[in-house]
C-alpha cells in the first residue's frame, strides 16, 4: 500500500491571479496617463 499524495497547493494559483490583477491595474493606469497627457487622443477612447 502506498501513501496517497498530499493535495496540491493552491499557492501558485493565488500568486498568478494576484499578478494578473496587478498587471491589469498597472496597464489601466498607464492608459489613463497616456490619455490625460494627450498621447492617446480622446477620440480613440470610448
């Protein structure tokens, strides 16, 4: 009889979701800055 394997950890999934959230936040702020500085014209923003 072999011992059952311990359940897989969800730490890597939590880190991936956390990193994706921060990446989306940074990207959104970057786009906001580009619009406010005039680099992206307001006609392109819905």
